[in-house]
C-alpha cells in the first residue's frame, strides 16, 4: 500500500484526510509480515500540527500521541511483545502454536522479498522457474498461516491484543506516571522537530510549562516566571558566535515571531539570558555546542553557559559538540530518572549512570561511541 498525500501549501487538510485513511488501514492490518511504512506516522503528526495551526484540540493531541508511539515502534520491540504473548498463554500447546504462527509469518516475509528480488532482475537474467517455485511456496505458506491463525483464534483469542498492543491515550499515560514524572517523545520531520510531552495533572503541565512552536519565542521566555522552576530545559539548537553572519555572541535558536523586532529576532543570546531571573537547581541545554567557546574553535565554557550562571542557575548540563538527537533525549531523561529514583546521588552521578546505561545498550553499536554519549558535561554544583 502506498500513500502519497499532497502536502503542498494549502493542501494540508486533504493530506491529513489521506494520512488518516492510510494510518487506519495500517493499524487494522493483522499480518505482521506486512511492513509498516515508517513515514506515515511522522507525516500524520506534521499534518495535525499544520491543520490546527499549532493548536490541536484534545482529540487531535491524542491522535498525534498515538502516532508518536507507533513511530517509535521497533522490530525488536515487536519481537519482545510477541515473545511475552507466548509466555502469557500459560499453555505449552498454545505457546507452540503462537511460535508456529510467528515462524510462518517470518518465512512468508522472506519469500516475498525473494520474489521481489527476482522480479527486479534485468531481462535475460530473470529465473522464471525459480519465481514460479517461490510463488508456489508463498501460496502454501500463506495457507498454513491461515490455518494456524484460525486455530490460535479459537484457542487464545486474546493473543492479538497481547502481541500487538494499541497505543496508550494521554489520559492512560498520565495514570501511569508519578506526580514528578513526565514523558517526552521527539519526532523529527525534515527541518522540524516535534516534542510531545505528557505529565501527571499534579506535576508539570504540558500546556502551561512546555513551550513549543509559535509559543517558544524570546518574548515568551522573557516573560515567564522562570524563578518558580527548579529545572529549566532548552531542547533546541545552539549557535556559537560567528556561526551565523552578524552573530557576535552565542545564542539558542527559538521560534522567529511573525513580526520580528530588535528585541525578538528568534535568538536567545547570551546577553538576553543574563537578564533572565532564574532560581534553578540546574539548566539543561540539550542543544549543539552549548559549552563551546565564544568563537568557533575556541576553548572553554561559552558565554552562553556563563550567562545562565549569572541569571541564577546553580548547575548546567551542556554539550561540547553537536549532539545526536536521540542520544540527547536518552541522556537527559535518563539522568532525571536516576535522580528521581535515587534522590541522594546528586546530579553528576545521575548523569554518569545515564551515560553508562546508554553505553551498555547493545541495540546500536553507535551507543558505545564517545561521540554519542560523551558530549554532555555537568558544570556547577554536582550534588
């Protein structure tokens, strides 16, 4: 199945309608040998944001949150869900049936790929006899899969729900979070990054305390009562002096307002940061180059970081070089999780544990690369 939504300017409502149809069709697909088109859910989030002009209603927020969960699904996660479902059957005969179904689905996917590969051969190199044989094997495997699936439906009707769980709603997620916890998911779409935040009603408020898109301006930051927050996090790009023509000091990149002024040109510069009033235990700058020198290639803590100390932050989490977005999320949220679970360890130890957890994660060989886990450093009060 292919979906080619028209995402040109002025066509977003039509694109959203088409994406919803495509997402619904994919969500209803029960055969796991069907490979989900990975761009559907990020496109859907993008379309929801644009059609709502950055102000989605509650139903649209739930829809986008569900899409974000699907977008973060991995083949490893799916395999774990299916393995858990086998164990959850509580019956060796049913568990064997589940395993047989999963093996047949894997075989069917392999056969489909082989057929596609053979059909793509150049004229004169295509093996028609092999293609016919593969298609016969595919038909036989599909029949076996249908028989096993029918047996499984009769013996274990709850398997589909266990092996392919549906995304949680915002309300369900809030019910699972502690008062001091929040869930943040990032979706990258070309030149845009969407952050979806969910918190308990008695904790941080995504509506009031998280500023995204058009709400994340220099003017907005300057008027917020930041001295009431113990943690301030800027998850955006950082610029060093001279990186952009005319930029004489380091800055964080915020949203450019519809009508830029000399006081709000979309850049939260070091001089503007120094004028903020903070009372934060730490400020997290999960952006690129936030600990770089004032000039490209210079050493030492930048004026950007010094400005946060001057404004009232007691500790900073900053980066020495451009940061991998996924690693930035995992390192910062991991540090917060460690500190929440073990309040007495201090910020420095929490960051160290978060780094060790990322290094130990074998899901990607890049996780152990110092370029990925080592850019962040804690400056200031580490306790």
